[in-house]
C-alpha cells in the first residue's frame, strides 16, 4: 500500500549548502527553505534536471538541515554524491502518477484499509451505504444457527413448527440473526448447553409472518426480541 506523502504548490527552489556523500541521510540547504510541506514525508529532487538527479523522501526539516530516506526504495532512485550548490527542488515523481492509477483498479488495500474496501477483514464504520440482508431458507423441524446466519434473515417454512437452536461459541457480542416465520408452524428458539437466552415476551414467534431477532450480548448470552410470545 502506498505511503501518504505531502505537497506544497509554493515551495521555493533551493540548493545544497555543502557537498553530500552517497551515504549521507542528512544535508544542509544553502538557505532557509521556503514553504516546504510541514508534514512528512514529502519529495525532493537533488541535482534536479541533471544526470545526477536523485529522488529522496524528506522525514524531517530543522532550520536548513534536512533528514531524508534515500536509495532504490524511493521510486527506484539511486543514492549518489552531490556537490555543493546542487539544485534542490520539491517535486512530484512518476510514483505519484502510478499510484493514482493503481488505486483506481484496487479492490483491496485502498483508502488505508488492510483488506477489501468494504469487507469482513477490518473493523469499519459504513455511512451512505445500502445494506442488503441475505436470506437463508429453512424447511426442517429443527435447525441450528451457524455463523453465516449473522445479519441474515433465516426464513423458516414448516407447517408443524421448527425449533431453532442457538449453538455455543458461535456468535460474538453485537451479532444478530433474524428469524422469519413464513409458514404456519411456530418457530421456537432454544439454546444449546451453556447458552443463556432471555426475552421479555417469550421465545416463540406469535403467528405466521412474525419476525424474531436473536441478538448476542456477550459470550453465549443472547436476547430474543420482536414479534414473540410465550
């Protein structure tokens, strides 16, 4: 993933105040820099416009002393020696253009996100997004919830009723499963061994087309709410 860099439209050109070896990580400017970015890193070119031009990443500026990162990691640049008076210029380079184009095609690792831009591998706060619930259809007399049911509608259609079991160790705090009684049979929620389930109104759907939500409050602790009864 690209590192964020900073820019100034009004940075003044400068020059080296003394020679710079090919291994130095600091150099002295001939004069106080004008309008350099105040946040790091930013890019300078030393010996700008010559065959010795070198691209460096600036990590600190203190007076006329500049601390830099050099070498092949800086857009393929090679560290070389520079004479006193070499032109120092704040620039953009090929990587600025290249990274912008790469970003357009990214499906992962963009906008500071480690995994997918919108995915399950990072904790993310979503705004201005449309969220569509998945549907899992169940027709049997018994069903044990699975992790994939999280944030889904479990549509249950059984004429004689279905018992839905909440397993132990499957869900974490904040996970919610929505149960939809689409058939005539009542849906009854129960917990596996070690699972505690509470509800103000009961653990059964009240009638056909009723919806009950099962929410995890913590380790194997759940609450059932919605159109439910005893």
